[in-house]
């Protein structure tokens, strides 16, 4: 009976060690994959989301300014024609 308990104790200890090793391997693989992913993304030279949002907002504001300037230019172009017709 004592021999069976020792076998089960050894088996339990072996399983615990295997679980610890597996956990270590899992963490090592996660670290390797994470570093490779970061290197891949860095090599792609992607823009950060904050920079993209700031640029999009700037372009939108400039588009509105361009529309206002086009309307102002159209009004200025139409003004001499109105003066020419009235004289």
C-alpha cells in the first residue's frame, strides 16, 4: 500500500512539474509572438490612431475653409458682372 502511495505522490509531483514547465513555455511563446508582432507592425510604418484622428479633423476644417473661400470668390466674380450690367 505504501508503494502505491509513493507512486501516486511521484506521479502527482511529476504532473505539477509538467504543468509548471508548460506554463513557462506558454509565457515564453507569448513573449516571442508579442515581440515579433511589434516588430512586424513597426516595420509597416503605420500611423498612430491619435495622429490619424488629428489629421482627419484638420482636413475637415480646411475643407470647410476652402468651401467658404470658393463661395466668397464666386461672389466676388459675380459682383463685377452685376456692376457692368447696371452701367
